[in-house]
């Protein structure tokens, strides 16, 4: 018997049969784990979610954040901060 996790439905990407890929590079994370990844409090993270700042989704009873969308949100925050800093200094980013 194999130790590989079994998927309930067929899943097409080649890497789906390699569990270590999903373990080290998850596609989505819980809200608590996402807060930890950002090094902010869970309360602040939930506030950002409730304000619509960070997109989330549900799978059954789990409330999740796409890691790719979280990375994009971080990049957007960085870009917005650079624009604000440049505007404050009288320049253009």
C-alpha cells in the first residue's frame, strides 16, 4: 500500500502526485497561518479580511487565503507605499 495521499477526484497537474510539493508550497493557507506569514496579529488580519482588503474563499467549512493572491496583495501594498512616499516627497514613483 502506498503512503501517497489519495485525492477524491482526478487532479491533472503532474506535481499533484508528489505530496512534498504541496507540503512545502501550499496553494492556500488558513487565515491564522496567513496572519503568521505576514507577522501580524490574527485580529488585525481578520480586520483586513472583513474590510475586503485581502481576498479569501471557502472550501466546505474552511476559510482560506490563496498564497498567490496573498503575495499579490503584499506587492500591491509595497507599490502603494512607494507611490505615497514619492507623493509626499513631491516626486512620482
